[in-house]
């Protein structure tokens, strides 16, 4: 039996009693699972390790969650880069340098 906060499925939208989450890998707002190690998944609702994430990833999927350290980093970076587009550009240059 899965406990609160446990991952229950990868690359599947959450079902009743689940939340949408992603890992701590640097990503753009439209990055697909698997690129640069980025993964998204459904977790059983509850548990204190997942907090609402402001990163801008897949707004079409609604609210999602990430590890609190990743969320704190994301808030700092979003403040620094001011817009989603500028942040995405910085990530793209970092992940896919020419």
C-alpha cells in the first residue's frame, strides 16, 4: 500500500486522491519527461515533502507540486529572471548550450 506522498505512476495524470509532481531537475515550462533527466509523476496526496510549485511547467495541467528545496530555488530564479520567457531562455541555454 502506498503512503501519503509516495510516487504511484510516472507520466500519468493524477487520479482521485493523487497529486501531480515533478522532480528537482532544471526544466522549462514545456519540457517533456526524460529531457535532461526531468520527470513528472503522480503521487498519493498528502505528505509534507511536496509543496505547490511556481515554476510555470505545463499550466494546462493545473496545480503541481515539487520538493520544497526545488520550489525555494525556483522562486529565487523566477524573481531573478522576472518572466517565464526569460527563465525558460536561461534554462534552454544552460541545458542545450551551442
